[in-house]
């Protein structure tokens, strides 16, 4: 790692101030950031740790019935909450147990790894990502592989999930990293179905609108029979071709629908 | 250089660190607790697992500075003061759950954390909980068996017995 | 004989206590006062000419002590190769230079260009980034067949081509083998890849060099499976340090699987630099660095053909293999695809005509050498896959076809130059059918099908050659070392014993199993016996641990030395009891005079040896310490039969191993618990090869699987419990313990049965696929199912 200063503020306000330094980088659970620092892929002047800020930790339900999760809440705690079972199930299979005891939901969403699980949940639930500055709808938040709508120095503070009638996440693991080779989050709301696919696309997490339309009128695996994703824009690597990922995305969508019931 | 203070295996530990000093480096280099190992640089092998404030974490993927004031337990803190192995350690010896010994500290710390949360895990739950711990020697057979035994389960019916 | 702790007892491992309590002593745990740290600047291109190398800016960086480049090593020897293969025309292989630091050219991603020594690790790495290197890219030589075409770019400009050797085995068999194919009733042909793997012991390599100016002597601490071999190779061939001035210490080593046999440039560097700078120098590999600097394994591309007569008897076997050597010849690289592979091509079968051709090729990749099994997994995989394919083509039961062709009489001289001393392949197959519950398979398949899954059953046999020997033979075959081993049994005055052994334990449990042998022979408590290994200053000599040789070779030396101890002790006992030596009996730690009630205890005799007040000084020397060197008469030949049951998800192609069974014949067993563990571990690695692992380079020579993010290591939830059995025992006839070796069997014997099971599952689902290359990943299975 390159040398950097380390700051561990206790309040969000102090963190925001610390982040104004040039090349300051926010550190949440660090489960992705620290390995990339070891590879010297980043050269921050300062790391601003968010793990000491209690006001951005914890889980509650707001007046609109949304599950609100503080950005610095670890995966293990998201997995343990009972308000949104499909989200809990997803969180319980992110990384491995030790990673789940450090990694945070906010950190995962800020990083927007194209194979991460949380982006599928956020997009698939139409979540709202609240930052120190504003609220961003999930549909506007994910802008590409490792790209988000966050501005320089902006810190995610909370994620608000509308709770669906039913939902499920199915993950087909890449055998080495155990990230999603393809992961599909399906959520059925009163006003329609959302389907978000992670791991597959060169553009990062995306909504499969044809599947949403088909499932909107018939929420059953069979409704997807005639549909096909285009593999040409999917990730192709040693673990599978774009066509394979497109195929798996459909299989996982069907299974998620079946699991959601 | 900034200082960090924490409690390690029940004893206060203070030392100078850099911002980039990882917990595992502080343990191995400053405290000379070399039982915690480093087997990869992508946070996957789990040879470095320790307990921080009661949770199992990878000591290679947490900065020492993050552990200010924390209670840290390493493999050196698992046996009794007179050297008597605890039940997880003893089960690993009884069931040949280790060979070269390099992944073993992380395996023991992870297994202990599992049993703390789930005192009677199924084989599937054990295998799943070990996702972040890689062993190259044992094919996992005797590790899983040792953890089942540490949980007080009858392992005599396992394949090959 | 002791009730507990002798031969055959499942004694718990004594070394476990330190490993379980965090008090092991691995190389990275060792710090020498005043040590500096080295960081190697490694090539990020696969092939190129170094046109500029400017270290000036880096030298001025904080903490930098000295920067070394290839220039500093111009007068130093290169990394030697320990085996010279002679090609089918009688010519020696092409052997390129292998500098410690690159001389003018880089030949693989990871090839070290410069070494920065600084006060801290991070300072060394910072400075390495400030070195200015200009490399003129050259086309990377990646595909082995293309590498052999006329006009192909060359990895080594001073060699005539990229061909290391073209080897025929046995060349005299070729005509008869070809003729047998002409007259065959059926020929099955299979083209396959045995993919490149990375050994990945969990402990990355570490080396610490120290130099003592006062005595002009050196100490190297290193993660090695064979410290004496490192001392020999580095001392004699690279740095010119005589043995008495060089101590090599391999303390606790966190697994090796072959990758820690070889002498590496980093070891030579830290030793050289320690003297040059008069300061200890430490290098600790990261896992990422291990992926581009540890010798890798396998990487064979093979066409195999099996000829059968009208009654389905095997009549001939013919193979053509391209074996990747990588950019340089690692220590034992040439021997792996030749004498550890060609000699095993008879397998368990009485095929009368066999001809093996191997073309070893240089490419711009990390060097390839032995990885658990080394040549024997490649041989087994080919044989057992082609037999399975033949059985399917002929519509006969794969087990029956194997049984029909088993070798049943021993000793058996194969057409590929080795003689199996013992074995019982029918017995291991019988045992396998029992423990794998072959009879219950149909019901389990029906159950899987009910759940929408395809279930397959696959079986294979294997034969292994362990304890490669004798030295005279391996010398004739090109080995530049002997392959004996040595042990010293030092009996102390009170009767306790230190056994200094040349084998090295890095997971094999020697510290527990070896004392079981000595305790059995002497009839004393094994707790009185300790094993000393891994330090060239403490042990006589030794060739180390690899090739499942430790017990068969070094254990035999230990037996011989212990026999000498007993002989001498009997002389002392005879003197103490004023009896004739011929009348002395030794049992359960007591010496007695036959036909009398006179006896003296083990401790009385050992004390007399060191306090020789009443002692036959005119006949024998005081003291009780004996050394034996043991050079075996032959290889040992463990064998067995393995079975795998898989489920395939027809929608995703994902394969899960549901059941695995292994029936092995290892001859006599010293510690069955340890033997089980060795087999489990080998199976885990074999399943890893079959389903998960692959080392992949792109066309430009960049490694695509350079970390655990992309190189899929088997995890606990990738494998089931394994049913293992080693009750079939045909003891080796030519070593004193009757042991055969068990370290590699699991890795050799498991991949074919996994792949055979997948093919069985897919065909049961109506798919016509006949082969899928390893790793049989979900995407490959899905692709195969698309037709």
C-alpha cells in the first residue's frame, strides 16, 4: 500500500469535512478497498473511516413502511433483520462470514462492483440512496461498471427499501471469487414487478424490462419462456461467455420467481 | 507516528502504527503474535481470521487503527493458560483436522465463531461457514468432521468410518 | 511391541499442538536482527528485450540500501536444471540459461528484472516503482504447437527452436505398436488437455539470507521441501559456496505439493545479497507474486489412441503429448512428462504394446514442474479417460472392461520399462464397488432425476510409481542427483532418541509417524523419540520430501540405522550380562540371554554406551549413534480404484460431487489416520482440477487467473465427505517396511472418475457428448449440452 493519512471521525459532519481533502477516500468495511490498496491500484492521500459513525448504522422502518438501513451497517446485520426477508437472504450470502462482519451495504453500493449482490437488491427494489447531500433513486444511481451518481466526496448515509409483496434473489456464483457470475433480484410490488440483474453485463447492474413486463401480467416462471437476453453485451471471461451469462440470467430469474412464489 | 491501543488476548497492547498498518501486521510484527498467518492478498484464504469484539474478521482486511479500543482474540488466546487446548483445538487434533498447519489458526477461529452462534450446526452449515477459509491439505473432510465433533455430534457414521 | 504408538496405530499428531496454538515456526515468522527487505521488480510483459534500465531515481528513494540488476549477476551461475533428458535421436535436450535476474530479455510475466533492498518492505516496493525500465515487446510464444512451427518467434535466441526435446518411449516399441493398431478390431481416440494448475500451498514462499563475515558462512531460511537439495544446487551451481559454509533451514513449511522442491532465484538472491551488503535480507512472497513466480503444474496437450481386439482386449496404446516447460527449465521439469509419465502408461493393464511420444516446448509462461502427482496424474487421466470412452463406444461396462484387462500376475514387467513388484487390482476394485455402493446407484439416479438433475457414476483405476529410484537407474535416465535418503539415529545416555532424517515434513506428519516405526523396533515409548528435520547443519544428508518417497526411502534408511543401533546395543548388552552376543534377544525394550532369566533394560545399555565404565572398549566404540543411507532397488507401486458420483444441473451445467470413494493399496500402513488424511487431501485437489482450477494466459501472455478471485480453489462446500479404504495391502517387496507411499494417490486417482461421471450423467440425459476438458465448469458443461 502507498502511505496515507487515516482519520476516523465520530460524526457524519466531521466525515464530510474530512472528505473535502484532495484525494481523500471514504473507507467503509474495506473488504474491496483494502485488497485494491494492497495491489496499489489506488493512491489516496487520506482514508476517512466511516465505521466509527453511529448515526449511519442501524436498521429501522420509516413511516412509509420502507426499511431504512444505515450505510455503515454490516452485511451480517442486514442478514439478521426480519423486515425484508429477501434482502436478508441476499446479505447472508455476500462474501463469506468474516467479510459479512466487516463489509457494509453502503460500501458495496458506493463501489458498484458489476458482480456485487447489493446493487441488484437496490435496483430491484427501487430503493432510494440517501447521501449527505441528497436522495438518489436507484434507477438514477447505477451509471455503469464501478460507476455511480455519487459526486466527489459524497457519502452514502442510508438506503431506503420499499418492501415488496414478495421477492427473491438467486445468485449463481463465480467459482473462484464467489461473487455473482449472475445474480437476479425479482421483487413484486402492487404497481408492478422489478427484475434486476447483476454480474452479467458490461454496463453493471441493469433492469430486465421485458421480464418485468411479462411477470407484471403473469408472475410465474413460465411467463419468461419466450424471452431471451442478448449475450453480446454481457461479460465474457474464463468463467463463462456472454451467451452463457445471458442464459444463466434467465434461469436465475425463473428460479427467483419460483422462490418468491 | 500514531499510536493504537487495544486488548489482545486479554492483555493491553499499545504500539505505533502507520495509517496503512493492517491488524495482521500489528499482531505479527509489533506484538510478535505470529500464529495469525497471511495466505493471500485478496481477502479470501482466511488464514488470518481473528475475533474483534466477538466477531470473526480477516485481520488482513482491517486496519490496526480501526481496532482502537477493541477486544481482539487470536489463536494464541484460545488455549487455557496452562496450554490445555480448547474444545475446537482439541477436536482438530483428535480428528486430524490439520496437516501443514498454515490455514489452521484461521480455521480454528472461524470454527469457534460458528459454534458460538450456532452450537449445533449441520454439515451443510459448517461447509457453508467455511467459504472464506481455504485449506489445501485436508480436502476439508477432517476439518468438517472436527467441527462436528467439537459441537458434540457423533461423527462415527461419516463416510469411510 | 508397544500397545500404543507403534506401527499401525492411529496415533494423534504431536506436531498439531504447536500448530493449533499458534506457536508454529514458519519462515515468515523468522526475523534476523538487522534484516533488510527485498522487493523484486518483475516483468509485466511476457516477452521482451530490455532496452533500458535506469535505477538512479530509485536509488535516491527513502530507505533504499541497494538495487541489484542482471549486471550484478553476470559472474554468478544460473539456476540449474536437475535432470537432463535425452531425445529420441540420442541427443541431449536443449537447456537454456536461467539467470537469477533477467539478462537483457524477459521471458514471462513475473520474470525478475531488478531487486530493491530497503529498510522496509513498503520502501523497497516504492523504489521498485521508480525504476525506469524500457522493454521492447516481442511476440509472446504461447501455443505449444505454433511454437514448434518454422519461423515461430523463439523464447531463447541462442537455442535452435522452442523444442526442448522430442522424446520417444520406448522408441523400440514404436514399430510393433503401430503394427498393432493396423490390425486392431477397434481403435478409440481421444484428444485432451491436462490443464495448467498452480500448486497453491497456503503458505507463500519466503526466503531469508544471512551472512556471517567472521566465519565466511551463510544461512538461508527458506520454505523448502528439501533443504539439502537447495544447499547442493545453490551452493555448487549458482553461488559457489561449499557445503560447510552454507546452512539451509526449512522450518515449519505450510504445504508444498511440489512447488517448494525447486531451487528458486529468490533464494539465491537473498543469500547473495546478504554477503554483498553484509546484512540479512528477507523476501516474503505475496499470493499475487506466487501466481507469477512459483513453478506451475501439468499443462499437457495429448492425443491418445487405444487399440482393442475383437474380444475387447487392449492390444496397443499410443500417445503424442505436448508438454509445456514454460520459459525456463525448473529443477525437475524435464523428468515430469518423461520418466514420471511415460513409465506409467501401462496403468493397471496388460497392454502389450505401448509407445509414448512427448515434445517438451518452451513458451513465454511461468516455468512448469512437478505438482502433486507430477506426470502420473497426466498418465492416469489419459488412460482412464480413453478406456471409459472405449467402453461407451463398445457398449460394455466400464468396470468390466477394466477388469478384463487387469494385470493379475506379479512381478509384471511393463512395455514401458518398469517392473511392478506387487499389486492386486481385482481386490481394490472389489473393495471400491463395495464402499461406493455401486448397487445403490440406480436408485440414487432415479431420485436425482425426480429432482430434475442428471446423475452420473464414474470410475477409474490408477497406478503410481513412488520413491523414484534406484540412483544408478535415475542417473542413467538423466538425473543429476542420487535419489537415496539418509537418517541418523542418535540414542542419548538415558535412552531417549533423536532421529535426524533427510525427509522434510510439511503436513505429512513425520514427527508422529516416524517415531512409531522406531518405537516398534525398539519396544520403547514413542514419546522418547523425536524427529529432527529441515536443517542441513543437524542432519546427515537427505533428498527431501516429494514423490511420496519419505517413508519408503527415508523411512527405510531410518530402519537400517535403527538395526545398526540394535546390533551395537546387543553387543553392549552381551558384555553387561557376560553372555555371547549370539544369545542376546531383544524384545519390548529388554535385552535378555536366551534360555536364562538374565536381562538388562534398554536404559541400562544406553547408559553404558555413554558411561563406559564396564564396556568392551577393545571391541566397540562408546556412544550409540548410527547413520544409514538407503538407496531403493526399485520404485514402489501403490495402486487403487476410485469412484465418483455427480449430479449435473441440466439448466446451468453446474456439477456437484455427491459421493466419492477411494480404495487404495499402499502396502503396509504405519499410521492409518495420517494415510486417510493424505488421501482426503489428494482427492480434494483432484476434484479441484476436475471441476474448478485452471491457470489461463491470454494470447499476449498475461495471466488471467492471477489471484483467488479468478483461480478457483476448492472450498469446503465444493466437496463431500470421502469414503476411503486401504485394507487391500500387498506390501512392497523390496523395502524393509513393505510400504509404498500415499501422498499423491488421491490427486492422481481422482480427476478421471469425476470427468467419467459427468460424461455418464450427460449421456444418461440423452446428450451425445463424449469429452469435456477440465475443469468441467458449468459453462463448459452447458456448452457441451448445446451440442
